[in-house]
C-alpha cells in the first residue's frame, strides 16, 4: 500500500477515538501486551517519561522534548491527536516519522495485528515504540491518549511519571467525579518510580498520595515548590512570555522566555521545572538547555495550536482548549488581550457536556458556529440553537474555513478573532 492507502486503512478499518468517540475505547491493556510481544518489547529498549493529565499534557510533553534536545539528546516524542498530519504523533528530534516508515510497519504487521484486533490508537503506540527503538533514542517523552491506567501507552516503565492536573473531561469513560478521573490518571504511577503532580488539588491529592504510597513512589507537587511571576511589561501578543521563577522564596530562573505565550503555560512551566530537577539525576541538563529549550518549543518540536497567533490586524488567535478548565484559561487570556470587539469562531464535538462551556462564554462577542470535518463534530445549527439559549448571538456556517473567512470580513482593525472549542476546529485553520 502507498502512504495514502495506508492512512485510509488506519482511519477506516480501525476504531479511532478522536473521530468516532467512545466506541473506539478499549478498556484493558490485553491488546497492547499482545502487540508488544509481537514487536519483541520495543518499549524496553529506551528510557522514557510518561505524562498524563486533563489539560497541559501536550504542552508539557513538547516543552520537555525541546529542553532534552537542547541538552544534546536524541529525543522521541509521542503525542495525540495530530492537527494536520498523522505523522505529527511520532517525532524524533522534532522530525516526523517518514511516510515510508509508516507504510513499512503496517505492511509488515497488518496480518498479525488484524488477528489481535487492534484499535487505531494501539496501532500507533506500537508504531511509535518500534520506531523509537530502531532510532535508538536516548529518551522518549510519551503522552497518554486518554486517562492513564488503561491507556495503551501504560506498558512502559518510565524514569518519571507526570500528571499535569485533573478536571472534568471524558466523564463517560473516566468517571463523573474528580476522584474517579484522578484514579484513572494515577494508573501511570509505577512501583519505585517518582511522580510529579503539576497542580495540587484538595479533592484529588489524596488519590495520588494513596497510589504513590502503595507503589513506594516519591511524590512531588510542582506548584507547592515553584512559583512564577510574569514580567509586568508582557502583552499576550508579544512573541515571548517572560517570567521569573522562584523555588520556595529563592529566585532560581530570571527572565525565562517562553515562545508558548498563553498565560496558562505558567502552570505547565512549574511542572516541567520540577520534572527536570528529578530527571537531572539521569541526564546532564544545564541551565542553557533549559533557557534555549523554553524559548524555542515551537520551532524545536513543531508544536501548534497553543494560543497561536495566525495573523495580525485583525489579530487572529487559535487554541485547542476544549473542556471547562481549558476554556476558562483561554477566556482569561482573551480578556488580557487588548481588543475592541471579539469574534468567536466556535466548533465543538458531540460527546462533550457543552452546556457548561456555553454558559461561560462572553455574551458580547459575535459568534460563528461551525462543524469540524469529522464524524464526532457537532452540527453547526444544533450548536447555534444550544448557544442561543445562553444569549450567544451569531450565525451557523458550513465549514470552519467559511466561519473564519466571515469573521475576517466582519472584523475591524482592532478586533480580536478567536478560533477554538475543539482540537479539530483548530486543525482546520493552522
């Protein structure tokens, strides 16, 4: 099969969560263990860092990868979902896996994998681990797909586990309370392996502490150890976010510059710095690598869609935030960004509790309702009807691009256009 045929096979023959939702979710690791045996346990041939969490795990993964690359290491990076190209999920030193590698892997293992009845995500995990082994990476940064305990990536024994935070998302699969969701994420905590929790929370901390005690794992709460102060002169539209970082009351990083400029990146930054401190027991990572890595995450790793400026005058910004907590942080960023009027291009998926999000959105904005081009996309007219109940005014459009074009036509020079609501909405504009 050529590359396009191979992709079609992966997308059409196999259940894929990001396209169809819950029907693609496998509630055990049996398939993955069978796959690892078939591939001769590639995950045992490289060191790894494992990252779970509701929000921020993608940014945290990319920031860590960037720092490791600037420290001179060969770095594998496995993330999901992709925005434009399937191969974004699997990178070595920022470079996507080749089309040939994808085709060869599927051709080599198609028959055996069909017997195991793999999901799309299980296939990609096998592909990534096999590729990282063949590439002889020094370290692989592995982001979970969904949850943690039963996620296909959870066959690795990492040097460090990281859980960024816990909030409501995928309640139909992970549980309807923060404690239940935390229990699923805590499944990545391994025996005698330290774990970093990005954001302390009175409700979920006890779940993590209990699991860490069971596994004899040292537990670190990053936001209790580190604090971040943003430079007073910083404006969200600048190219770099400049911060000072203290550990307890001692200044340890002055004028750290991040090319990920969303204010919420401060939360991810403390998670990363606590993690680096622990990983320095295994790797040589100096301050120069930290400074350079943070300043060039996007160019080093290829990360897109995090408070990303698409154009100026009018200012067009997109962000992949798609759950209650993520949208709350984005709205804070919007209010901190100088603008006359807000134009909001909004597309969502049909298996989210969207009422909670619609309730939060600003009523004074003009909305452009749209549907991302995936089966899970929520019909634009249905979204408009639901939004009208919350006094959100605007029109429905046939596609994300039409919505954005209309917003650009209507916007004045000093207005702000924001595109978001779902990863898949953002994927169509970056």
